[in-house]
C-alpha cells in the first residue's frame, strides 16, 4: 500500500502539473504552443472561470472515474483531461480571480497538488477492493458511468448553451445532432456549438476568427465521420 501511495504522489504531481499548465497555455495559442486537449479548453470555457462550476464539473467525472477504477482497476482519461484541470481551475479562480485560469504557473502548482490527491485516492480505493467485488462493481457501475457521460453531461452542457443565447443554442443543438449521428455522442457537438456561438456573438460572422473556427470544426467533423466510416453508412442508406 505504501508503494502505491508513493508512486501515486509522484505520478499524480507530475501528470497533474503538466495537464493543468497545458490547459492554461491553450488560452494563449497561437502565440504560445498549447499542450492541452481541445475538449478540455472548451469545457473549461463553458465553466467560465466560476470556481463552483469547475469543481462540480470535475466532481461528476471523479465519480465516473472512481467507478471505472473500482470495476477495471484502471484510471480513465477523464482524470487528467477533466477532473484535475477543472479542480485546479476551481482553486486558482477563488475570489473572482478568473485571470488565474490563464496563468500556466498558477495552474501548474494547483494541478500538481490536485493530481497527488486524486491519484492517491483513486489508486488506493481500487487496490482495496477484492476481485470478486470489483467484478460486480464493473457490471453495475460501468453502465451508470456511461449514462453519466452520454446522457447527463450532454444535457447539462446543452442547458448552458441555451442559456448563453439563441445563436449559441442554435449552433449547439445543430452540431449536437450531427455529432450524435457521426460518433454516437452529442457532447463534442455541443462544445463545438458553444465555441462557435460565443465567438459569433462577440465578433460577428464576418470576423476572420469566426470563419476560421467554423472551418476547423467542419473539417474535424468530416474527419471524424470519415475515420468512423459514417460516409459508407450514409451512402448505403441510398443504396449506393
């Protein structure tokens, strides 16, 4: 157990520091090279620097990650991409200091601290569970975790998109439907819609940044559709 804790502290600190700093650096792209995931940036933008929103968002995925750890003994990508950066953001934005969200140094320190806690928690919990119980947990909790990701989270993000205005809501609904058809998960489409909608509302459709973002999203969706073989299914519907 002591070995697991020590390794979790080291790996959690290194991984948490890197992913949190990388998420902050993405706010400065293209002037600085970003190291984070595109979806992480979109989800953190959706929380808009509100400490409670960042904490509750990370908490939701901590629960699903804990379920996966109990059922399979492995940590999911949500730990690094969603839990740690959002909890780090929750710490650095306390007191209304939203600007700290874009500060790689502050996020690095907070991410290292959160990484140690999260890794120790998840790794020790999973190591204490007997194999027989873990098998039962996998059968029960894994479907619940999937429902959380595939059903609950898209609805929460869509709700936030609709509250942001007609433009953001329309883009989110439209792209959510497209991504549901293409990938079976509407959440990426909702995030794309939030990004495009907010950019369009702030800068207008004639702005170069808005047109570039729309073009990038379209290209990404087409690539996802191609590599998932959606085009063959679409053509098959018409007997081609």
